[in-house]
C-alpha cells in the first residue's frame, strides 16, 4: 500500500515536471496554409509563419528546402513554393524543428531570441536570460 502511494506520488511528480517543461517550451506554431498545384506545394502564409517565429523568411525557406530535399522559391506576396507534393505533417515537423533549433533558447526555453552572426558563427541570443548559444549554419 505504501509502495503504491509512492509510485503514485512519483507518477504525479513526473507528470508535473513534464508539464512544466512543456509549458516553458510551449510551441504555438502557426497553422500552415498549404495547397498543391500540379507538382508543387505552395505555403500561402509562409511569410506570416516566419514573422510569428520572428525569423527572416529566407532563412526558414532554405531550412525547409534542405530538410525536405526540395527546390524552393518565394514570391513577392510571401508565398513559398516547394518542388513536389509535400504533406502538411512533414512541413509542420520541419517548422517545429526549426523552432526548436533556431528560435527557442536552450537554456531557459524562451522564444524571445534573435540570431546574431559573429566571425562566421551564428549565435542564438536570448532576450530573456541573455544566453548566447552557437547554432548550426543553415545552408
Ligand atoms: Zn534564455
């Protein structure tokens, strides 16, 4: 009985901790507005997605193209074009990865960050805690 109680307690604690982490890293990723035209995938709200993440659309576009192994383009209305029919789920996953690697501070979990380039190295600089973390280059 006592054993059960502790097991339950551990489970609750584990749950609370997990919840805390998830809250700190809460991802409120924008919905991707996607259509297929011929053999192309068009993300109609691409610029808005980049704006919400506070990143240059071009950077996100290069990342998407690399992760999905697709040629990419952007028009003056901020729509992104990808070669091939990409499913929304894989695009969502790539954006989530971008968010994790290039937006969220790994130290405190805040998304209030910016990318700064110094001597050929790009850093994620956190406006909340001040941490400065080197990130992989996007090519
Ligand atoms: Zn931070």
